[in-house]
């Protein structure tokens, strides 16, 4: 339909054709303003908006100590990352450093509903998930410093934390790259008849990656025990979610694959995260059904600490979120109101988290760098298995 008005002409050509023909029209399309998204037509299946998360069955049974532990875990993430930022500014950390500050309720809420057979995989903004599953600040800070005592022996840095003993499979730098891997973990569980499910985390910027859709397709087709968790903090680097992703919501795309999906508006509320993620995890455990959850959240710092964060969003936007939805403050107020926390305990938790983070910086500082020999270890090298060698190519470190 070549003679339609310009908007539909371009849209038709782009959707009906491919290759050069379509890309000719791409530049015209690019200039169009972003259209307002239509509202969702179908109710999400795993959601329950406008409710009191404290009354959810999974939360009502929480004891005081468990609630304090959730709060403490969020504080530990915040203080650890603030210390990381200082170390970066002191020139102790090279490469990138992506802070999770503002999103703590998600990692802590999700890890708290994980069973011992469940697995977790995430992107490069991985400090929160690592601490939440029980990794130690020392091995994490040392990894940031590139030291041999780091969890990846100093070869991965902040983006590549790993701890298979805690079913924590990283820490991945390629946007969306961890999603096929997480789907593979879920496949392996089902294939081997093992218990458990995989929680595969991604940012809002991942959802347009082809590999994410290929993963959705296989997860639904083979009914895999996986929960895809989109941490929608509103931005991929400096591009807002509205400017990068079409459709009414990021999670609703799951409908195309016949998967359960939900939007968790109150991602700042650790109890709401526990409830909704717990439901999706139960579906994975009991029925081997996959889900896509979109958890709305916000990051306070720039994309990485190298991002001056001055061009793509307003400071007032950051302050508005901080003052009304800060995950730590919101939970703290609620626990104070029910007298689970006292001012004294809050101070104690805070001081202890600061001291732990400070100790980790000293530990990292005092640790040695890997030797050249250490750097060569654990790198796949065909010469390690000469009998199985199938191809000839350049060998690492030869
Ligand atoms: C395949 C690929 N493309 C581009 C990049 C560069 N890049 C790194 S982070 C990022 C933004 C991702 O944003 P989002 O998924 O929303 O995660 P967030 O940083 O908000 O946690 C981009 C484009 C990359 N690492 N990998
Ligand atoms: Mg994002």
C-alpha cells in the first residue's frame, strides 16, 4: 500500500518487508515522535494491585527477626555500594561500576523467597543480588579491585561476580546475554529431573534483544521452570524506557508466548516483591510454568559511576522517588510503626553495615593482584584437551 498517508506507509513497509527496502524507510521512521502507549487490554494473571503486601500469606508468617534481616540486607547493599563508589573515586577500582542504589528491595525480596534448589542469574548491576544470596563483601570488593582474593579471582570485576556454591551464576555484561543462559539453567533442571527453578534478571533495556524473545519462546514451548524478572528502572543508559520500547508494557509481551505475566508497580516495597515473585516461583516449582514479571523501580545514580547523569533526566525526578519510595526508608518506617525496629537498632544495623563495607575495602587493598600464572588459569584453552581438539586457531597466551 504505497500511497497511504506517510505514517502508515512507512509502518507497512517496515513490517511487511525486510532487508534494504525496509532499512530505506527506517530513517523516516526514526524521526517520528514516540506515540503514547495504549493501555493494557488483558489483566495480568499473576498480579494483585492495590493491596497490603504485609497481609499476603508469604509475609504474614514472617517473624520479627526475618523482617529485620530483610531490612539489614538492604542496608548492607546500600552501604557496600557507597563504599564502592568511594573506592572508585580513590582510583582503586578500574573499569565500570554500576550501582544498584534505589533497587535494593528487588534483589532482597527475590533472594528471600529462593529455596536451596533455586538458581539466579543477572546482568552487570549485580552487587545487590550477590549480597542478597549470601556472598561476602570481602570477596566482592576484592573482585572490584581486581585482586586474587576476589570471587572471580580478580578477572571479572564488578560486572562478573560468580558463586556457583550459592547457585549464583553471574554477573553478565552483554545486555540480555544472561537470559538464554538462565533459560538453559531451567532447561537443565527439567531435563535432569531436578527440583528448583531459575530467576533470570534483566533490565528494561534487554527486552528488545532477540535472544530474550528466543528464550521466552523456548521457555513457554518446553514449559520451563523459569521466572524472567525485568527490573524496569526507567532507563537504559541515557534512554528512557518510553523512548526505546513499544507496546503497553514490557511484561505483556509474554502474552505472545502464552506465558503468565505481571507488573509489580510497587517494586520499592520488599514485601510486595516477595509476594509476587513468590507466586511466580510457585508456578515454576509446582507446574513447571514460566512467567515474566516487570518490577517497576528506579536507580538513583548514573548508569555507571562514569555517567555524569546530567542530560537525560531531571534531578527533581530522582528526588521525588527518593523522598516517597526509597526502599529502605519505606520499610524502615513500616517496621518502626509496628515496633519491630527501634531507632537504636536502626543505628546499630547501619553502623555494622558501614564497618563491614570499610573492612572489605581494607581487605581488598591488602590483597595481592593475581600473578601472570594466575591470570592464565581457568581460561578455556584448547590445548588443555589436545585429544578433543577439533579446530585450529590462536591459543590464548601463546
Ligand atoms: C548487546 C549489548 N548492547 C549494548 C551494550 C551497552 N550497554 C551496556 S548497559 C546498556 C543499557 C542497559 O539498560 P538496562 O537493560 O535497562 O539495564 P540497567 O543498566 O538499567 O540496569 C547498554 C546499552 C551491551 N553491554 N550489550
Ligand atoms: Mg534500565
